[in-house]
């Protein structure tokens, strides 16, 4: 029977292979898929790699309550179980306007947007992919601060975009470096190919760095200034915005654009609530609303209507804020456990190993001596995963051309504090072994 099945599945010898699109070719060898596979192939490894959120604080009870409310009255339940619209549930979008007003510390009136500028997507990832699709032709340019979110680098590669990196530091992308880069592209006559500046503005994945408060307005002003023959869209990926543990409360880049015509604000309920609902959203300049809806219409004509309404209930009932508070308290402890473990385990390697202390998010960015490579094919990665049984994300994935090879992303999302301490001890053993 097995043989028969295999025979049925194998293409007939005479059958030619499909002729794949160029985009298919550009989407090959995605780091995210390889990384997920590594996790599955090494189940006994402690994962400091997974971008997953904490299991213990996932909102089981709140979801159960909201679910029961949605299904309570069969008439309304049927409405939620029906298709919605491509842009998403009005109920959730109205709640989101109130929620955003709170985050921006202003009133709904002052916020000055209407629900039609909000599009609900299947995670914020879908919005990032749709924006790349509607903005980039092959060869068009996206500016990023490197290192950056490696899955978005994959999306950009998938549409044939060219990625140009701009220098950053512990305060995020450098304003003078951004200006110099834009000016250079203008002098070279290729500013017309620059379609987007992409920034993870809060507790960046992978570095934990946020864009400093005093850089935010100048960045928006620069992008506006260089948007001459066409608009350079500033995509503000604020996925980790609500996971703030200490440090200053930062205004969004979006709020520095008073007419809301330049900046897209992308947010998600994945990190602060539950990624399983796959609910994210974008606040879009009016010029981008229809292009995004048209593209999404081709893709799925609307994200899960039921899940959107479940989140709307959680917001409406005032359950969300308490939950986020609890989640942040928990992550703060886990971040502190990781930082304490790093300080302890690397106390004898202070000259060689360094890391950035994040005020929020899920990640700590670690640098090791230049002579040590951290990539999938490195001795360190093999020793860490096979011998010490600990996994991290190689930092080079977060650069468009693997420019730096001696860094890694460590996540404190999934493991509990004891697991984090053990994971860091194993990592320290691996690094010491490879340094010998
Ligand atoms: N942006 C960043 C920076 C992320 O780290 C992630 C998730 N890893 C996303 C966007 C997308 O998340 P989701 O689709 O779950 O909203």
C-alpha cells in the first residue's frame, strides 16, 4: 500500500516540472522555515530562539468568557460566524480607535482618524506582506535600520526589492545617517526607486532597541522632505509597543505625522494577547487604504470575523488592559532573569561578550568576539544545538546580506525563569568551548 501511495504521488517520468514564477524563486530558502524545522528536529533543545509568547499567560479564561458572550444569543452569534468585510469588523475598528487614543495619550477627537483608515489583517505579518506587494516592483528600494526583523527581509526578497541599510545605534536609526543615505540616493538619481522606510520602532526584533524620542519627529520630517516625486512610505512596525516594562513611554512615529498621510502604523494582538487569533491591524494613510483592501480582497476578502469580534469583546469589556499589565509583569521578570543570568555566566568574558538591555519586547541581542561565527553552519551553532542543547537565532539572518556574523538573538518569551537561566548557562558553555 505504501508503495502504491508513493507511486501515485511521484510525478510520471515524462511529466515536466511546473514553470515557477520569478517571485517563487525569490521566496526560496526562508530562514523562518529553516528555524522552525530546527526547533522540531531538536525537541530536547532549550529554545532561546523561538519568537513564541509565554504559554502560562495566554488568556484562556478571558477567551472562554468572550467566546461564551459571542455565542450567547444565536441571532448575533450567526452574524459573527458569517463572513465579514475585507477591511474588517466595524465593532473592532471602533474599539481600536479608542484603544489607540489611550496609547497615544489623547482623545478620540484629537486622534483625528475614522474607522475607514483602519484595516484588520491576519496578524500584522499579512499587512507587511500586502504593503510590500502593493509598493514594490523588482529593483525598488526599501531602507531599513540593520539588523532588523528577518521575516520582513524575506518578504522584501520575495518581491524582488533591494534593501539598503542605514546605520543605527542604541537609540535606533541615526538621523544623520538616514539623511546622508537619502541625499546620496538623490544625487545618484535613484530616489524614485525608494518606496519605503521600514522601522520597528519599539523594542525591535531582534535588538530590543527603540527609536529615541528625540529622533522620531526628525525621521518623519526627513521622509516627508525626500518624498518629492512620490511618497516614501514610512512603515512603523509597532508589534512590541505594548510590551513595555520600564523606560520612557514613547510617542509613535505615526503621531509625529500630523496629517497621517506619510506613516503606516502596524500593530498586532499577537504579543499582548494571543497570536493564535491572528489579529493585527494597520492605520493607513488614505492613499493606501484602497490598494491594501484590493490586494487583501484577492487574498482572503477578510480575516477571521469571529476572532475580530472576540478581541472587540475583550476590549469593550475592559479586560484587555488588566491582561496586558499582567503579561508585562511576567515578561519583566523573565527579562530580568535573562539579564542576571548573562551577567553571571559571562562575568569572566566581559571584554568579549556584550548585550543590549531592552526596556520591553521579547529579545536580548548578544555580540560575541568577531572571530566567532554564530550562523547555522558555524561550529558554535552545531555545538550549542547538538551538545549543549540550546538554540538561538543567528544574528546574520537579521541583515539583508549577512553583513555581521558574530551576533545572536535571544528570546525570553517562551521559557520560564529557570529555563532561561539554564539556557544561558548552556549558551555560555558553548561560547567558551568555541573560543578555546
Ligand atoms: N513585526 C515584528 C517585528 C514581529 O516580530 C512579528 C512577529 N514575530 C510580526 C511583525 C508579525 O506578527 P503577527 O503576524 O503575529 O502580528
